[in-house]
C-alpha cells in the first residue's frame, strides 16, 4: 500500500547553545534513505498493509532563548502552520528557564508536544507537574542524548500530536457543526456572530443577520417522510452556501462560510462588513429565489419556499441576543404576509410580538375565567327563504384586552397548541346548544362547527366527536363540520380516512372558504364532501368582477353535477342575492339576512321563526277548510 505523505512536521529547538541546534538539525533533517528505513521499521511492527503517515523530512526552527521561541510559536499559529514538537533546554541564562518557557508556550499552543532536555535535576518530576500541571504532552530527555533516542522521540511525539489533532477535529465537528448539513451549528454560529459584531463595533461598520425559515416544511415531513425531509434540508443548505459564494457584495472577512443551521428548518446567514443596508435584501432575494427552485427527490417534484427576516447591526440590536431576536421577529412577520418573502426588522414588530405574547398568556387563562362564548349566524335556503342551519362562531372577551377578534387569536391558538382544547370546548358547547334547540322543536336542520387542521388531524379527534355526540344526545345528522380547503392538500390518505369515518357516523362535512385554496377537482370528487362554502371574497366582487362571477358560476355548476350543496358566504346586498339566486345557489349566509347572534339572541330569533311557522301552518289549515267548504266537501 502506498505511503500517505503530508507536509513535514514543524519542530522547534530552544537552547542557548548553538552547537545543540546543529546537532538537532543533523539528526532530524532526514535523508530519503533514512525515511525509508523508518518506514520499514513501522511495517515490521504494524504490518505491511498499514497506511503509514510519515513526513519526508522534519522542518526545524531554532531559538536561543525562551522569549524568542515563544515569538516563533505565535507566528506559526497566526500562519496556520503550528509546531508539532518543541525540544526545550532546562537552563538558558539569563532568560526564562525551561519550565517557565514551556508554561508560556502552552498558553499559546496547548497541544504542543514538549521534550525537556536537561543534564541536571534541579526539579523533581513531582515539582514539574506541580508547576505545569498534570499533562501527557511532556517528556524529559537526559543529556547527553543518543541520536536514535532523539529521532524516536521526534517520530513518536509528532505522530501523537497528529493523531490528537485528528481526534480533536472530529470532536470539534461534532460539537460545532450540524451533523446533517455540515453547516456550523448554533454553538459555532453564536461564536461567529459574536466575532462579527465585535469587529463591526470596533471598525464602526454595519453587519446584517438573516434568519431563514422554510415554509410548511412540517407538511413535507408528514406527507413524504423524514428521509426526504432530511435530503431536502441538505439541498437547501447547499443552495444557501452557493448564494453566499456567488455574492459580489459580501465582505469575506472570515475564513468560514457565514451560514449556519440552528435546528429543524431554521437557518441563519451573517453578512459582515455591510456597506449598504439594501445589500442584505439583495442576498435575501437571491437566497429565496434559489431555494424556491424545484427539487426532485424519490420521484417527487418538490417546491419549497422560505421566509426571511433581516436585522441590521447596530440599529436593530447592538448585542448578539437582541439582533437575533429581532431577525427572528422579522422572519415571523415575513411569514405572516405570505410565503417566499423577506422583511426588514421594524420597531413595530416588537409591539406586535409583545401583543402576541400577551394574547397567548391570556388565552391560557381564558378557560378558568369562562371568557369564551359562541355566537350563531343563520344560514338560509335562498329559494324558499327557510332557515336551514346555524354556524357556531367563537368569540373571546378578555378582562384585560376586551373583545379580541378571531383573526388575531385563532392563529396564536393554533401555533401554541391551545386550539385542540379550545376546539373541543367549541364542539361540545355547540352540540349541547343544538341538542337543546332540537328538543324545543326549533326549525333548524344543522349546526356547523369550524375545525382547524391541527384539531382535525389530532389522534383523538374522531373519539372526541363520538364522545360529545353521546354526551349531548345530538343526532349526528344535525352536525356539520367545516374544514378549510387547504386541509384537502394535506396527507391524502390520512385526511380521506378521517372524512370516511365521519361519513359512516352520518356527520356532515363542509369545505369553508372554497376557491381560495389549492385543492383540485379530482380531490373534491373522491372525498366524501357534503357542502362547498363559496368564499366571501368572490361574493364581495359582485356585481363588479366578471372573473369572480365566472368562478362562482363554475363552482355552483360543478357542485350540482357532483350532488354537493353550496352556501355563499358574506352576502350583504340584494344585488348579490339576486345574482346567486339566478345561478341557482342553494343557500346563503351574510349580513343581508342576519348578523351573528349571541345565545340569547339566537333563542329569541328561533322562537320567532317557530311562531311564524306555526302561524303559517295554522293559516294553511284554515285556508284548506274554507276551500273544502266552498266546494261543498
């Protein structure tokens, strides 16, 4: 097997006798022949098949005093070519002695192997260990020394130094680098950012921190498996690094790439020496576009986008912690305004984050304070004018925040995991109320309850529905669950299984906000769906937008062909109602007919409808009696 040749090990000789320098050079600057002899010796000891790592020659430097030797070690470290071994004389008047010299050397280069050369015994081994500490990097060589002895020490200790560095390198890789992507991990990233900010502060420069999060990455892991998810993360990491290498605006003041993986699908990029703040946007835009290019993995074509937050040092944070927090806030803001975007940090984001934290904290106390209520909005048969159903709508009045709009607290409940418990409360309360109305013979066919994605795919969702139906005594046919259209693009088999189980239970399913998601007609066709709710954004455009009118017409026609009921949401004008009636839309819901009502208001409303129906039935009976009498029957 061929020998593996590296650069020669560097050895330093520190001795006040220059003839000693010459002796070490004669011994250690080997001829090729001597190198072959050593290789033969190693082969006999370790076996001929062993890979031998042997420098062709040693590179020798000499110093006559400890301070001179320290200067050479410092220079070698700064050049990235440290010494492997130092032979240090014990007595070197008038400067440091050997013990003091070794102490200084180890402060600069802790892994340096050292041989202390002495003909005297001023210090015992115990004294030396007490001064220098316990170490396996120090040996003592008695003068006068044998040439072979020196050569053996040099060869063994440089090999030991090399092996120690290899082990340390592997440990550093584990400690400071992400095992999956090879990028610096959080620990090394924090050290790098600290260095960059320190340099920027001293030089009065700007620096930028980019916080990158992949959009909907959990969906990829859940639907395609973690193996594909890991492969995707590796490709994303490579693309981020590629974007930095191709950048013509980022100062390359550090030797390593300024990208890191913090964990999961979160990445960061440090841009040191920033001349203009807008350059950070150029890099962010480049990263976003590069990440969004399609990827083929295991015959799947995947397009993943990212949300990027940008914080500028020093105005967005003059410390590592504040800058990182603000870049994170900017990333979340970017995600909130839409996928595949970036945003600079603004102070208002801190206000928004504080409000979000306050809402989450208050949400956790809402159950104990009985702050949740349900309001009910009627749904009507557009042709006959009859009441067909009620949609249960969650409302929250907090003792500190007042009335909190659903679009502010629902998303926070989903992110914090509180939505499962809140959703169960909504379901139980709505079903109990519907059961009471049914017992009172109210003219009502169903109660509709919105269910979030996290609640719908929860492992105990179906069990919860069954339990609530038993508890409340509600007939399953009087319950309709509303899911968003985006849920239909999730794990196809998993969603289908849940929908089929609901169908077996005779629980209805409506697709809310239809037309705004990404579901295909084939998905709708093969799913057990009972109702499509046309999103209010299309209805609001009537009569102005011909395109929106065409979408509404197409949805109604498609649903009719598949035997699916249609409800139009957000109907506010008679013109909208007339258009929908002309297109044979079956049901409507909106302010034109009724605003959401509290439980007490809904009771009054239903009682009035019940009395109206009773009067109409009585009038119908009287009319039939008179009609029969007029005909002599």
